[in-house]
C-alpha cells in the first residue's frame, strides 16, 4: 500500500515532468507574445486592405471582361503596387470612419497625384477611376458640390477628352455614371445624358441606364428640337 509520503512524491514527479520535460507546454516570453500580437494585427490590416481594394477595383468583373492581362496580375511588380495602393486606400477609409475627413481627402489627392505621375504608357485609368470616385463621393458627402464637380471634371478631361481610344473599362464607366447622376441632381439634364452616353461607351452593360425616364425625356426633347431646327432650315432654303 502506498504511503501518504509516497503519494505526495508521485504527484510532485508528475508536476515536474509536465513543466520541465521537452514535451511540456512551453511558456512564452512576454516580448514574444507582444511581437506575435503585432504580427497578427499587421496581417489583419493587410488582409482587410487587400480585400477592400480588390472589391472597389472590381477585379473579378474586369478579368471577366478581359480588361486585365492574366500575366500582369501574376507579376511581382503588379502585386507590390496593388498591395501598396490597397493599404493607402484602407488607411483613407479608416480616417473617414474616425471622422478625420480632411486627412482622408489629402490621402486620396496624393494617391491621384501619384497615379497621374506614372510614366508607363500614361496613368492607369482603372486605378485613377477608383480613387477619383472615392474622392468625389467623399467631397459630395461633405456638401462641397463645387469640389465634387472639379474632381469629376479632372477625370473626364484625362479619360475622355485627352484620350481618343475609349477602350472598355468598368471602373471608368462607373465614375462617369456617378458623374452623370451628380449632374442630373444639379438639374443639368442635357449634360447628364451626354456623360451617361460616354459611360456606356466604356461599359456597354450600363446601356439600360439610358432607358431611365429622366434620360428618355431629355433625349425626346433633343430629338424634337433637332427636328424643328431641320424644318426651319428647310423652309429657309426653299423660300
């Protein structure tokens, strides 16, 4: 029969084996825990930023439309640039949520300036479109309509006026669609329709927008005005 002392000795040996044998549960240094926590937060920040930017860049839709070269997507340069922009945009949206609106605006403007300064075959319109839309919507929420229009117009000049090759781009179309709606709300129906038509050139999937009642009415008035003008011109010619 095991004595009381023997039972105590056995229990002590079990405890020692648990804490001091190689197979025991290792105790982490406090500094290791801090570093591990920081690494987790950093990775979470990166994951969130990449997920957010992929969504607003409409990557899946652009790939399906053949607007992104698959080889380019796999390149290290593209991935690094994408990750860098993702983190900047995530930083900006965090500033918005924290109520630091001016800081968010500054970040968006800096991103646009960087994109515009790119030398490789001109700036990337998809990247420019995404940041432009975010900045325009941000200015609109702040109630600054003059600044909102200025942001849209700058994009329009770069993508439409200065570029005769209107290749399909879902991101650019989305910006122009938002610009058209903005002008419609400001009572500029004719201008709004013109911009909406440009949006359809960049993404034919937006064509149903032109069948909206507001645009149909503007189109009807334009047709009637053109018809009346032709009638008057014809009468002058035969008089």
